[in-house]
């Protein structure tokens, strides 16, 4: 668990991990076509999007944000699921 109680740290960590995983497959964040973001508190929307803007360029991937009551760990504030197309 990284960044307990800190949405900025948790979001940044997830996106950095995505970059690493994609790079291992010979891909980049530009290869992501769909994101689903699960968050505990919708009021964190602006903070999350501010960080996401640093990782994505136009055309942006399709994206959904869903507020949930709980994630796998009670200290998690966010979880991001991504679909990438890698040829």
C-alpha cells in the first residue's frame, strides 16, 4: 500500500506502474484505448484528472469514472483498469 490517504500519490503510482508494464510489452500510454477508474470519493475527481493529464495526450482514451463504496484494501482510494491495443 503506497500513499495511504493520499489520492495524488496513489494515482501517480498507478500510472507509473502502467507505464512500466506497457514498456515491458513494447507499448506506451498512447496504446491505451479505454480506462475505467474506480474511486472512493467523487470529490477527488479534479485531483485525479490533474495527474492523469500528465500521462495522456489527445486523442485521449475512452474513460469512465465510477464511485464505489469499497475497494480491495480499505486504504485504497483509487483503482484504474486499462485496456491497451498492442500490435
